[in-house]
């Protein structure tokens, strides 16, 4: 009837089988979603500033020994609370240690804490999130309730509790921060997996006869990576802040390790006498966290297809 | 008559409704309620019905993409609902599906190459060069080009994406393909192209289709036999000629009278049904259609009519005809 006519019409006109008006030249290159995201990101000026800040601190951390003339624990008691000068670029602290040197070495500590804590939280959080989201039922119940319990405590309080049990040290602080961040990644991944599980292309993968492992690794995981990356970048900042907080409370890095939070705590008594002793570590923490947040926001906009137009 | 390729007996899928803190079962939606039919090798069986009548659930239950509640699905004389997981996975190379939404059914992070070659890999084609060749071959079979293999789904139009979906379904030379509204999401001009392609492929590869759709003219165009579903039940099943010329069930009559006529001068009697489709959570007793049926009798409220043949190859579930037997 109607369709028959249409079919005949189409055959008469001898239309090519490729429909619509999509560009169809052989030269068109394949645009992967990742490359597209990178393109978006490059246009975002704030994200580029974030990248610049982080790159700066990474370089400072790597090349710290090259441009510092002191060691981070070298005390010149005669120069206690020395104001910024040619000799001490950012001044000296209450034990006469060069603040510039300590900030540079402190960048190593902070970036390492951020990296390892976030990696740990990401790996274990994602694993648990996938288990909970994909298999559902009692597995989901169990894992989600544990996450709920962990999220019920303020994260810094939980971290303090963990460090209190394990004893104060940088490693334990790092561990505590990782643990505290697990439910954040876990819930994110879980919700992503649950919404992906209902997608037709996942059903299609099962219809092809794929095993659960393959469905998870090749279909669910690659589609969850974008939000995980965004969260990881944002968590990097939080983790550094939490490490600084633990350091401030004396539960993180132990002296003489140059840790920004601990440097703040040590200088707090001298805020009126020598404000530069607080300014440098405070600003460093702020800048690093700001840098990671700018990157994170930029990534979110670049990788979220809904933001595109 | 040869033996059917697929036999569905008393297929049921009830979705539980859970509520409250402990997720107690407080009811169920009878999405598919006792559906039986068989499909011969090489034929196209159309299934039509309104949205929510259980067409898609039927299709997905046959493939166990949705685990059916009860019933029997025999594929080449094996009840596949009893197969263990591993066996079922192997069998999937013979039973494929084409999905409704070509935008949702392709993984956005995979290239066309990967999308089409994955089923090959899963079913044992380990040689990547062989796979590559097969992908190119398949792309050409469905009217695309070999160089499309390196692109991503978002670089294609709806019709092209559906072709990719078809190529994926064809990858392992299946015997049966369930087409779950494969053209509903496409423009009308593209619909015709895809339908023609599917017909060509059927002849070329000796395929059998179960073609699910809500568009009566599409089903009429492509099917050999047509089944009509209403509220999770099959109400009529016969050859397409008989169904479109001599519909028996009052619901089928109403449905067909709603097909628009291109000629405005032709006066057509339209059967307007009263009310809405009842809630499948609480379907009417007896015949599910009795609440809206213009010819309802007392018996319709009490006894569910059997799905029985009234003529050769013409099954109807209606008391109007059961009496005459």
C-alpha cells in the first residue's frame, strides 16, 4: 500500500543507500570522544590556568634541589623569623629554616599525598561501586550501607579517628584520606553503572553472548571513565587539603618533614610577629587546590555531552 | 509442513512491584501473559500492538535478555529457557536482535570496527585480520563502506546507525533475528530503505525474522504472518492477507480501522474505542478487552477466551468465535 508505493518511488529515483545528509567523504577523520573532549578543554581558559598552576607546582616539586640553596631541615637559629629578603626569598620560620625551600619540598609531599590517596580511593571505590551497581541485590545493599555509614561522619573526623588508631605519621594520614574518599568514588561509579546497566547497548552486548566480565571491562567501564576523571581531579584538591588539616593537627607528617599544613600550625603563634611564615604555606595550599578545581570543572564541562552544543 | 524454527508456549513475564522499606512485593505487572506462537524457518512474523502491550518484552524474553517468569521457548527443538548460562551464550550466535533506538544501542565509545567485530571475537574468531575483513564485508552488505569502520557512532545518521546495528546482528550468520521496532525511530524515507535492506538480507542469508512494530503499514509490508497483541496477550494471529482483509477479533478490527486512508474521498467506517488501555497491574477479568469491546458479552467478563484456531492458520482469542466451533 503506502509503503509499497514509497518503496517503488525510491527505487525509481535510484537513491543511494546512504541516507541523510551526513558528510560522507572518505577523508573525514574519525573523531573519538576523547579527542573531542580535549578540544573542548583547550578552549576553556580557566582550565588552562589550572593546568599551568599544577604544572608549576609539579616542576617545583621535581626540581626542588636545583634552585634551593638550603636543605629543608637546616636551622639557622640566628635568622629566626627573618623577613623575606634576598637571602631568604620567602623569609625564615621560627627555627630559622628557609621557607622557600620548605615550600618547594612540601610540594613533593602534598602532590604525593594527593596522588596516592586519590589513586587508592579511585581503585577501591570504583571496584566496590561496580560490584554494587552491576550485581545489585544484597551485594549492593551491603556495600551501599557501608558507604552510607562512612559518609555519615564528617570526613576529617573519620580521618582523625583512623589516624588515632594507627598512630600519627604521613603514611597513615595518606591511608586515612584514601579510605575516607572511597565512598565518594564508590557512590559515583555505582550510580553510573546502574544507569548504564539499563542502556540498550549493554543489553546488546549481552545479546551478543558476552560474559559479565567483558561487559564490565569493555562497555561499562569506558563509559564511566569521564565522571571518574572529573571526580579524581576534584578529590586531588580535597585530599591535599585534608592532608594539610591532619598535618595542622599534628596527625600527619612529623617534623622535620616539610608539610604545608604542619608549617601553618607551627607558625600560627607568630602570626602577628611574622605573617610571612603563614602566608607562604597558606597560599600554596590554596593555589594547588584551586588549580585542581579549575581543571576538574573544565574537565567536567568538556567531557559531559550535555554541555556541548 | 516443516518443523518450526522457534516455538513459544505460554510465555509469561510478570514484573514485580516492590514498595516499602523492605521491598515487599505488593503487586505485579503482567507484561506478557501466556503468549504462544511458532515461527517457521524463513518466514517473517510480525507482532503489532499499542505501546505497553508487551511486544518488546516478548521479544526480549525469547532471547532471555529479560528472564521470563514462565513458559517454554523452543529453538530448534531445544527449550532454551532451561539452558545453563554458557550454553545460552553459545546459542546467541544463532539468535540475534536489532534494537529500536539506533542512538542507544551502539556503544558511543567504540568504533564501528569494534562494535561489529566484538560478537565475532566472543564467538571464537580470534584472528584479528580475519575479523577486520569480515567487518568490511558486513559493512558493504548493509550498504555502508569499508572505510566507515574507523569511525564512531556519533558520526553517523540514524539510518546509518541502524545499518551498523544490522551488521552487528548479522556478524555470526544467525538463523533468527528479532527486530524490535527497528524502524520506529527513523524518518519515513529512511524507514523504507531499511525495510528493503532487511528484505534483501533475508533472501541473501536465509534469515527468519520476528518483526515487532506498532506501525500497521510497516508490518503489512514486511510480514508473512501477523500477530496482534493487547495488554500482554496475543489476541489474533494469522497470515497477513487474512488479517488485513478479514480481521476477526474486535480489537484487530478497531486497530485496522484507525489506519489512515490516503484518499480523502473514501469514506471509511471507523471504530472508536471507549476509554483507555486498562492498567496491566490490574487487568480486567476474563477477556482483557471486554471493558472496551463494542461486542462484549456476559461471558467475556468471567472466562478468559482461549487462543484457538477458527480457520486454517487463523488463531483468535475471542468468545464470539469460540462458540461457533
